[in-house]
């Protein structure tokens, strides 16, 4: 089982004290025991739960029985013969845990190599872990490595280096000889590893701190990081013969390093200032402990494990070409397209039929074709002259008048629409929904990992799979999108739109526009990949909130184009 730390305070106990009788702090160290130490830590550094962890394969009972020496009068439990009674019906370990719960008082959680849950998913972060260690390091493979009761320097270094690699900063080791030495042991890794020997004095135990807060000043600690993604989040350039990391994510990293006194260290330097690896590929460098943080904002997991507090919130929307103007030669026929043409044709046929019937009644028999489209009606409607019947009766003259009125209305409307189209050309019908895109001949050009994120998180979008064109080459994808290739539609975050909007101001007319009404996701939280139990998580969260509250984040986003 892989041990995962989520602790604000962690205590490593090499051997349990001689007895646990719950007495108050005494200057007489012969009466000072483990329980007193836990009470002092709770008073100086509050914790909500106490986690008692050890390997069940270790001979905890035997070692505890040898060290107890005295009975616990309050609990009525004889720990002096702990080893002998281990096979009996009394569970002395449970009795001891109950006694700690009574005397502290706080909730106690038993944790061993058989535990299969992560503490942070069930308890608050204010935990104190007590770990019993007794076997050699090489003999243990689960939970916590252990050793004998010796507090030699070599062992302490090995123990605390293991604690550092396990992302535990606040660790104290209390040995079985503490009554003689009156000290306990800790360590610091800022900026370099060093053991700390702390004296068990009344001043320390009353006023503390037993665990000093170290995260406010990292004393020049080398923080390994890696750069990836793209602009405007990260923009790297040279100025005055030195490399500058810009962009709103790059500015955040530099400011974060200045505030907490980090020295930025790049174990995997980028090969180009313009071509970065995709952000999803850099998560591996964090997970295998090559770097502490990736300066490449990425879609987080749900729940947010292994990522910082969200630094950027974006809408993921479609970026479409601006609708093109209809060609000029189409103006001649689009005026009467569709229903307008059918209405005019129907009116001509009806008037032709009525006119032909009226002429038939007045002994002027027309041809059969003129019952459908009479030449006089057709000529009159389009504004041409035609031959009238001489001395026509009133009914025929009234029909001629209708033809004149229809011709005036038709020619006037046609000329008005035609002139309006020449003055302000109409556009091609826009794509209003994803279904319109699906039915059109356009494709949404997407980078493969982003496409997998989209389809993987929303099963209802799988019906739109045919409208995507997937590109696995990240740099080819960026080159096609940044070239404003109108052959495709694109998915972009709102922060990238700021750059494109400024770039298109040099054009006579914009080429693309952001469709806020065609977004797959709104308010997507993006964070920095970090270790699952990174010691940077709390100060990163504080920094994200402070920069957002002060307006720095928005300011860095707005100046991204000028960078």
C-alpha cells in the first residue's frame, strides 16, 4: 500500500514512552511521557484526529510491554505482561488507544498496511499521525519504514529523508532515551537537508512552536519546474541577454518564486522559445518526481487530486470564420428565391386564367397556353408594353389595371432589394447550433488529447463525433489554427481569444469570431499539475487567491498580447 500524506502535522515516534498516565507538563522529565507530548502538540498545534499507524507484522506488543513498566491505574490495564497476554482475549492495543482518546481527548484512527483508503477523503487535513517504528528499514515494505530503537545520526538521516520524499515537512522523532537527553529530533530541507536537535524545555512545550512554520520562506530552495502549453499562458523570450518567462502563468510562477524565496530550476530545459510540448504530456514529469510543478495549465481530475487550486477558468467555445458575403452575381436571383418566386408565379397564372376567361366571353378566343401564362399578363408584370383589346369592356380593363399595379409593385420591390444588396451585401447563413455544424461541410479541427477530454467527459456529445477532424501533431495543429485557415472551425479557450481579437485589428475585416453561444463547456477550472500530496498545495492556493483578489491575474491576461 502506498502511503499518502495529507497532514498538517506529522509525528514519528521511534519507541513509545515508558508509561502513558496523562499527567500535565512537569519539569521532572522522569514523569514526562508520550501522552504528555501529544497533549502539548495539540495545545500548540491543533489537530482534529490522531492517527495511530504501525505495521501489524511488527512486534508492537512485545516492545510496548518491555517499555511500559507500570500499570495504567485509570484504565486498569496491565501493560507489564503485554507480550504474554497478546494471545489472550484482551486487546491491549485497543485499550491503549481508548486511553489516549479519553485523556487527549480526540478521535483516534487506527491505520496499518491493510488500510485501503486515503485519509484525506475521509478526514480533515488537521491530522496528527503517531507511527511506531522498531524493525530495520530493509525489512519493511508497507506504510512506514521502521528501525530499531537506536537514534543514531545515520538512522535519523534515513528516516527524515524518507519523510521528505513522502512530502512530510513537520516530523518529530522521540526516542526511548528522551528522559536522559531531554531532546527530540526533527529536520529541515530548506534549502538543504539538515538534522535538528531540539531541547525538551518548558519554554518550548508551553510556547512552542514544536513544528515551526517553514513554508513562508524557502530560503532559496531549488524548485524544479517544467514549461509547456502555449501562449498566452506561457511566453518565453530573451531580453537583455537573459531569458524571461512571461504570460499570465509564467508571471505567476516568477512572482510565486519571489514571494516564497524559491530558486527556479529547470531540469528539462525547453529546446525552443516558440514550440512547447503539450500540457498533457508534462503531467508525467510531475508524477515521476522529475519536477515539483508543471507551468502548463491542464484539465484537472475530479476530484482535484494532483493539481493546484484552479488558476484559470475558461469557456471552451467554437471559433468560426466570419460569414462570407454572398457573391454579386447571386443578387439577380436571390431577391425572388423561395416563397417570393412562388407567390409571383401564382399571381401571374391566376391573372392569366381570369384574363383568358374574360376574353373568351367577349368573343376573343385565346390559345390554350394563354390560359396558363398570358403574354399580356407576363409583359405587364415585368414592365413591358403589350397590346390591349380595343374597346374592352369594364371587366377586362379592370384586369389590365391589376396587371399594372402588380408590375409596379414587382419592379419597385426588385429594384429596392437589388440596390440594398449592392449597398450592404448579405452574408451566408450562420451556423447557429452544433446540429447545423454537423449537417454542414465544415469540420471542427481539434488536438487529439483535447478531443479525448471532450468526448470522455460528456457522453451526450458522442453523437457529434463526425463533425470533428482530429490532429495528433500538436505543433501542426497550432500552425494551422494560428494561420487563420478558414477551411476549419476551431475550439479555443476565452483567454486565447484575447490574442486573436487583438491580432485581427490589423485586418480590414475580422476573419474569425468567437461564438459564445456555441460552447461545449463553461467555467472550466484549469490548474497546475503538482504532486498528489505536494507541500506546495497550500501556498499555491493562497497565491492564486491573492493574485486574483488584487487584480494581478486579470492584468497579466490583458497584457498577454503585448508580451
